[in-house]
C-alpha cells in the first residue's frame, strides 16, 4: 500500500487565467497520484472527505510517479479550477486518500486562484533556512520565520496570507548539517573520509529535504501557499563557483563530482520542476526523458551535468502574475569564472534576462528580479569586492593576486560587485526598463544570502541612458534584501555590515577602489531602511501601481511562550507615485466627463 513520504507542495498556480496548478509529492513506492479538489471542508481541521469519487467536473489531476535513485515522485497538473476561489484539495495514492491526514491539527490545504483582472499580489520572500530542530530541542538560532508564519495562519485561516512564497536560496544546507543528520550520516559511512559530516550523494540529499520540509508546520504551509524557488551556494556547497581557482581546487577532490551531480539532480526534482508551468513541463525534453524511463536516474544525471547542452538558461525562469512579472535568475551555475571574462551570468542567461525584462513594454506594472545574491550591497562591501576582483585579475601583480584570492574565498567576496561587468550590465538593463512613459511603477531586486535585511535605492545612474528616477514617469528602483529565514549571523559581521553603510566605510571603500584602479561604480545608492537582524520574512504587496513593503520578524513570546511574527517595518514604497497616478486618473476622468458634456 503506497504512502506519502513528503509533500504535498503546492507549486505553480496560474497567475493569468487562474484555472490550473501543480502539486508535487514524494511517495514511498510507485503509484498513481491523484489530486482531487472540492471534497474537503476548508473550515474544519479534520479534512474528512464529504463525497466519494466526486462529480465528473470536479477539478482534479493525476500522474504516475517517476523514479530517481530508488525514490518516487510525481508532479500533478490540476486543471478546471475556478478563478478567484479557494478550493480545498486532497491527495490520493492508487485511489486511497493520504492527505490531509485524519484528525489533522491544521486547516485543510487549499488552492487559491487569482480572480479575473485581479490587481493585487502579495509576495513573501526570504532565504537561508536551517531546518528547525525537534520541539524537544532548544533552537540555537531562535524561532523559524516559516514555522511562525504557519502557526499564525493555522490559528486564523482567514488571516492575510501570501499569494506566493519566494524562497531565494539555501533551502537546504549540504555543508552544515544538523546533529540528527550527522548521526544519520555516521550510521551510513565513516565520517573521517571526505566529505566528512557533509552530504555526499543523492540519498543523503533526500535526507535534508525530509528534515526541512517534513517539519509539520512548514509541510502544511507549503501545501497551501504556492512557492517559487532558486538555489544558492549552500544547496550545493559554501561559496559554490566563487572563482576559477576555487573550482580547480574542488575538481581536485575525489568527492566533488558526485556532490555537484547529486546537488543539481536533487534540486531539479525537489525545487526546479515545480517552478515550471504545465506548458513548460510538456515542452521540456529532460522531463520527458525521465518520465519515459522506468528509472530516470541516468537520464537526469546526464541532463544536469554542467557540460550538458541547453537551448537557453537552464535554471532561470519567468512567472507572470497578472501585471507583475517575476524573473528568477540563476546566479550560481550560470557564472563565467575565467578571470579575464568573469561574469555573473553567461551570455545565454544574460540575453534571456534582457529579453524577458524588455518583452512587451508597458505590459507590466512591477518587475521583480529574483537574485539570491544582492545587487546593491553596503558601499564598503561593494568596493571591497570590486577591489578584490581587480587584484585577482592581476592589476597589482601576482603577489597581490594571490592574497586577493585568499581574501575572496575567506570573506565570501563573490556577489554581483565581484563581477563588475555584470553589475554594470544589470544596472544598464534596470535603467532602461525603469525609464520613460512605458516604465513600470517599480523595479525590485529581491535577494537574500547576507543574513540580514535592508532596503537600498539608487541615487543616480551616471553615464547610463535615462537613469532611474529622473522623471515623473520613471520607475522607483529598490534592492530588497531579506535573510535569514532561520539562521544566525556573528556579532562581528553585524558590526561590519553596519560600518559598511557609514561615511567612514564609504571613505575606506573609495581608498580600496583607488588601489585597485577600479573607478567608481556606474550607480550610486543609499540605504533607505535597515539593517535588521533576526529570523525574518519580507512581504511585498503590489496593488495596481502601488507597492507596500512589510518586514516581520519571528520572536519568542514572553516566558518562552509560542513564537510570533512581529512587524518591524511597514511602508508604502510608492506613495508619491501613487498620489501622482491618482491625480492623473482624476484629471483624465474629468477630461472625459467634459468631453462627454460637450458631445451632448
């Protein structure tokens, strides 16, 4: 009798027609997975079925599981959903209901679809999540923000909830496992052999996802809130693809090839598939090859190999939610590491990003660029990274290059600033999108990675055509950084980030740029709000051409009571633009009324 090992995860929900969705599951044996809608009462916690097989027109979908390395998965397309509805659903394996479980303490999962012409979208985002320890263990880094969000929604199913959850990297930590996983690894192999107490192959990756997504609160949350995901370094290994020298060192180890292959394979199965629409899945040759094989392991291994050919960007993707466009960008596997040609994005990915951002001018009100790594950093950090990149390129000789490479790896100097040409190219693209009468209201770069949160805005774009914020019709441009969801940051690093925004930090940064002969960056920016430290989530509410941002932190209640989300920032990011738009609309309505009177 088949059972549900992990999931369900509600992944893709159609942001245009609101009639389709996909649900991901892992089962313990081959089976036929069916998602049936409308048979669960969303107002009860038991999730008991109220009918048999359902009416013929009941929204549903089914799929046969596929096999990877002895594990069984299915991504079930659900069609026939009603737009603008919250439809409860249940999961059946070979005709037997397995989700929601009987007497569940959680509300029944639902698939919420946008109403036709909906103008509001609520996007919650963050990154860097260690799996929460069991309840009986003390949590060394404080309450988990995802857990705490789930508790809030469980207590009040009618409370405001995200329309989509963006997880911007480090969903699992392959190189920093929990004590429980360390014990599990020790029972499998000798931890004195490389890679030691780190994940080594696919089966061990499945343990990380079991631990992270099997958390009861998070499991329920991901079953009822759609999610979009992208990897960052810890999904594979810390500082993944920092430099050519780093990669050469990793290739010299016996364990790296399997670690990389298993990391990408597991990412494809657990995260990437759910990012895609049913139409994209139907056109994906790798997905077709895996489904067609009794065991898709080798087909997937070949398809995920770094040298595998691809017609375009492999891991980046686009999602449209009405008049909001999300471009999720791979800033890890798409890198070019040769010191003379260093780039954050290879040419196919950079071209794709440009094409998607410029597709249909005026067709969206907000552009969201999901990048696990921040584009705009504290100025001192930015200047240090560009200085390090210049020295590694040899502008001050071989001795400085060797020292700079050591510093680059030790201090994690590998964000956009460490790829100066890519930084400038992204700045130019944003400036072009954000300028002119067809510009959206906002361009927001959503990032994580740096274990704190802040808001930054460009001041001007020197030397770029029509830089952002130069006229009333231009978009507001924001760097919105939120991290961690559940992790920690050392006190000395906190102090360093604060100093990085200070005047003294800026002066030190300028001294480094003079030494590295890098010149000033093409964009100047300032910190609008933050920094905030703690386990946290940002929520961006987009309504028409307005944008409102809220930051919630997970904090332990008094006397070690249950954790709760505390709002520490809530502000309309586009108040001035919204007021101008309202005035323009009123003027247009008055003009139309006057013309109508004259016509009469």
